């Protein structure tokens, strides 16, 4: 009798558990459906919010803040933009810098040594440019390649100072020219800002996150604004943008953002409408 009880016990347990399995799966399905509905409803509500307020619901939300290694902190403390931030935003900035350094690979060419200084200077520039955007890790950049100076581009078949290559998911920079952009902050020429803007622009064309949508929609509004012959002529006459800006619309935006970041007061004074479009495009409200 005891042997039969031992043999039949697993069968009884199995019979009792089997009805619970479909219920468990049902709970998973319901939770999944509810989560999807919440996502799309919140996304729709945020789209309405963006339509009226021209910015996302929120930009910074990090359940866990990443800690920047202490030996890298001096680079932040020497950064003008970082020093202007309040305590809370400085913590966000450090988190983003740490996250970017973890996810992006830096590669050297032609014997250049890629040290902490070079990694931090490039990273801080990316984080500054995207600090008003929720999606800040460049979506179509996995690698940042640094050359000592001008290099031959296989993609363009030309001598280049820098480029964004979406096919290779790479941002390529001449360290000499990148560093010149850091040293000369008001000449409207900054290689890092220029090429990073190309990467942001490309992401806006290909992605559907809220930051990309704001960038792209505002870009279209700016294009319409610039269709005015009077405005175009005034831009040319004032020479606020260098001639390279008129190569095509992509170069125009890249050069415009260079001027916006380096001489915001000058741009706002001469072209307040264009200044406002760039603020909206990047959701960059730190010069206000």
C-alpha cells in the first residue's frame, strides 16, 4: 500500500499543477498586452505634448546613476558647459558620459595614442550636444576613429578632416582639427560639433524615438522658414555662416549648429527665429 502511494503521488501533484499552467501563461499575456497598450497610449500622449510644447515629457530618467571613475573627473571639472550646470544636471551629465564611454569603442590610426584626454574630450562634446535629448547615445555610431591629422577617406575618395560613415557605423575625426575646434571657440568652425551633428541628423531620419522626431520635424519647419529669399540673402550678407554651409541642407545644419554652440548670443541677436529653431531641434535650452 505504501509503495503504491509513493508511485501515485507524482501523478496526483502533476494533475493538480497542470490547470495552473494556462492561468500563468494567461497572466503573462495580459501583462504583455497591457504593457504594449500603456506604451502606445503614453507615446500618443507625448506626441500631443510635443505638438504643443515642442519638447518631450522628460529628458533625464535614470533608475541607477552610473559613477564616473574618479580619475576622469578632472576633465569634467575643466569643461565650461559642465561647470555651468546645477548639481542635479551635473550628475546626469556624469551618468551620460560614463554610459557613452562604456558603449562606444575608440580606435586610433597612424600611430595616434588614444588616451583618457582624447576619449573624454570627444565624449563630453557628444553629451553636450545631446544633453537636451532623451536618446543621447548616437544610435548609428559604434566606433569613433581618431587620426593624428588629415587622412584619406576611402568612402569619399578625398583628403578629409572628419566624416560620419553610417555604413561602418563610425565617426572619424582628425585629432588636430578636432582640437583646433576646442581651442578656437568663437570662429564658427568646430569639427567635432560638425560631424556629431551629421550623426544626430542621420539618426533623426532613420529612428522614431521622440528626440529624433522633434529634430526632424523642426528641421522641416526650419527648411520652410529658410525658403524666404530675404532671409537667405541676409544670411549670406552677414556671413554668420561660412560658405561651406551652402553645400547642401545637411552641411547647412551642421555649420548652423557649430555657430549655435560657439556663438549663441550672436546668432540669437541676428537671427532670433533661426536660433529658436535650433533650440527646439536639439531641445537645448541651456543658453536661455
